[in-house]
C-alpha cells in the first residue's frame, strides 16, 4: 500500500512542477497582485510550500523504509 501512495506522491510532485513551469510562471504575467506582492512571487511561494509538505509526507511513507526494519 505504501508503494501506491509513494507513486501517487511522486506523480503529484512531477505534475505540480510541470504545471508550474508551463502555465503558472508564464513570462510577463504580473497580475493578479496580492497586496504589493507580484503574482510570480506569491504563486512560487505557494508552490514551494506545497512541495515541502509533499516532501515531508514522502519521508514518512517511503516504501523501502519497511524493508530496512526487518
């Protein structure tokens, strides 16, 4: 079961990365603003936070961790 969760997690990170660089971070896009903060900065901050959380979850469900405990 952990292996399926791991594959889903890795797929999510890869998909998030591709969507971020292909669609979210398009050149010349500065609107909408979040206060005085430009679009690219706050969206990249949000994507980074999501990747950090997914990395933490991945460290907890790494499938090969079980084989080292036996």
